[in-house]
């Protein structure tokens, strides 16, 4: 699986106001292609609410599996594994309320920090 950093932007895209400066054009374009761009600001808000924020957002593509593309929120966490799993479970439960048909497009990557 390859991950493309949010900083690599190939072409200028007009981002909706609430996403400008938070999400790269590449991430927004991937969300558009995957049919979930209209939910992106809600996922940003949910991630901030559940985890307190995120450090990066990237597009992850598995070259061996056709159409296996995800938008990954890298989340720094400073808590126990159990607390982080509880947060992850809450995030997963609540994202289904936002995107009932294809919530698996959005993923988190927990980055445990001391």
C-alpha cells in the first residue's frame, strides 16, 4: 500500500471554504472521485471532536487491489491503548452516521506518542 502525503498537490482545485488550509487538493480530488467529498468537512469535524485533532491527511492507494483507495487521517494520541481503541470505536460508529454506504473510504492511523 502506498500513501501519498497531503502536501503533494498536482493541480490547483478550489476547495470549499471550511476545508481550505486543512485538506489538500489531492485529498479533496480523491474524495470527489470516491463520491464522499460532500462529507469531508463532517469527517474533519468528527476527527477533531473524537481525537482532539489530526496531524495529516493523505490518500492511500493499494496498487495490488483495484479501487482500494482510502483517505487516511493521521491522529497523534497520548493515552492508553484501551482509551485509543475506545476513541477509534466511537469514531467508527459515528462515521457510519455520516456516511452510511461507504464509511470505509475514511480511515484513521493512530500515532501513539509518549
